[in-house]
C-alpha cells in the first residue's frame, strides 16, 4: 500500500478522501473534521468563502496551505461562462489551477448540466486548468469530459446532500473501469459503507461534505470515512471472491474422518 499513491494532475497524495469545508457549525468544527478525516485536498466554494482573507480567524489560517491542497469549486454556477469566470478568480486569488467544476442545471435536484459542464471543461483545460468535473453517472458523458481534457471525472452517487448512497453501482463501476483519468464519487454519500462501496467499485477516491457536516458527531464520522475509504481501496486491490449461487463449505471435505 505504500506504493499505492493517488495521482491527480501529476501530483501524488496519500489520502483518497477529499472533503468539503461547508455546512459546519463553526471554523473550529471544520478544522477538527478535516484533521480527523486525514484528507489532503479540501474543497472550497468560491461563492461562499472569501479566499482573499488570510489572517486570524480565516479558513486559510485554520487549514493552511501547503499542508492542505485547496480545491476551489464553482458551486452555485448555472452556466459554463459563470463557472469559467468563477474558477478563473481562483487563479487570480491564489494561483490555484486544480479546480472542481460544477455547472448546475436545476435548483431543485442540483443535477449537473452536462453540456455546459463539457463546454466549460474544454475552455478551462485549454487555459491550463486541471479540471475535476462533477457529472452524472452516464458513461458517455464521463467519456466526453475525459476527451475535453479533464484531470478527473466525478459522477454523482445520488443527488447532492441526499445521503442516499450509490443508487446505480453498475454505472459507477463502468465509468471507473473505462476511463483513464481518476474517477471519484462526488455527491450522495451518506455513511461509511457508501464510501467503502465506491472504492470497491474501482473508484480512485471519494469526495464528500454533507455526510460529515450532517452527522450527529461529525468528527467521529470523519474518522469512519477515513477508515472506510482505506478499507474499500484494500478490498478493491485484493479482489473479492467469486460469487456463487450455492453454498461452499469453508472446511475442505477431502481427508475428513468418516462418520461414526
């Protein structure tokens, strides 16, 4: 496992768990949760957090770079042009080139607008950004994002903030198995077992926020998610046993003593 590094946009990371910094009670809880999760990459919504503020009491003071790699995101954007402007602001503020692209189609479902996401991804990739794109669990859409130059593709497990877990595991597995760039599950994770399943399906990582912030004990859940992602990765590398339609005794039958 020491050589099982998570490579993203040419950089190596130990943790395959990425966490958001929103929805917590206060900055102290945010810091405690992130530390407990073991995450090295943290997402920040540029429309909700002022990354220009760097002094005492700021997010950057509590979770300082370069200890943490900041992943600015375009949450709340509804057009490609809006998302592009927002993420270019990240470059102006701190030189951040690794970004999370979100272009939302609907305010109720928060599902991504695939066409606008692809259009924004192409523009940002041409401009030198390393784009991690939030998308649906459709393989064709994921492939188009890879072709557009994305550094990672992040299909949803279920709607953002729903905690419903992975609704279509076969679709997530297909995307993880077909793409050459890292595939991370983004959105819908509710508890540790969801994160483990995502990793067992072949995903390179998991990005989550609400599952931690919405837990009764966010710090404890952060520890659980850390262990879950690690366990799921190990299980994926180990390879599960073949499924059988009938029982198979654990003890070998050959050489057993005859019945009295």
